[in-house]
C-alpha cells in the first residue's frame, strides 16, 4: 500500500508538471514522505534493526528537503516502543539506531551551515519568510502575488529595503520577530 502511494506520488502528472514548470520539489517531497511513512508502517509491523535503520535513512534524506518531518521520527519511535512494550528493552537500541542514522544524514548539512553562517542553522533559514508569506497583511498563503511576482517583491518598499539590506541570518531573524 505504501509503495503504491509512493509510486502514484512519483508519477502523478500534476505533481510532475508542477515540479518541472514551477521548479518546485513537490514530487521529491511527496516521494520521500511516502517512503518515510512506508518505513514507519514496516517498523510498526516488525521493528527490527534493519527496518528502523531504513526509517532513519529515509527520514534523514527527507529532512534535507522538508525539515518539518523531523518531528515524525520521535512520534514513530514512541508508537513502536508502546506497541511492542513487552519487549521495549530489546527495541531501544534499534530505535536509537534510527536516530543515529538520521543524525548522520543531517549532520553534514548542519556542519556546512555552521561553517558558512558561523551560527547554528538546523537545515534552512527560510522558515520566517514562509511564515510571513502566509500571515502578513494581504497574504494569500501562496508564494506568488496575483501579478505573478514573488510575494516579497510586492511588499511595501520600506519593508523590502529593510529585508534586502540584511544578510541571510539577519533576514531569518527579522522575519521571525
């Protein structure tokens, strides 16, 4: 069932068109999220070391494109341990392996961000801007204004000048305030 969902998301004409035409990673995101969900279901059925390592691997790769999936791994880990509570002590090392594998995948990007920004940036700096796009006065929740321009381009001039005068981390902090 999970593989079918993964295949449908990967080859869905609408997602493929949007991914190519709008240069948006929807098809990659949908595929990776489906794989993470499939691995999670496999772990719920049979929480072996290999299944949990694959969950960690797919979650780590998915985090690099869609960091919000980060919170899914602890949830799955808790459900696995609860569902198989009779042997939870045997499963803890396997569950920890999922977290370690995820960390091994994500850590190089976090280290790169530290080297570039001289600050701890988990994966991306655009969270504040994305929240602003959906919540500022006149927001449509869409990345483009009705004119087809980026939402930020059509922001008030004073605001736009302030944002563009900041470096990447300054913009991150400005949008988060």
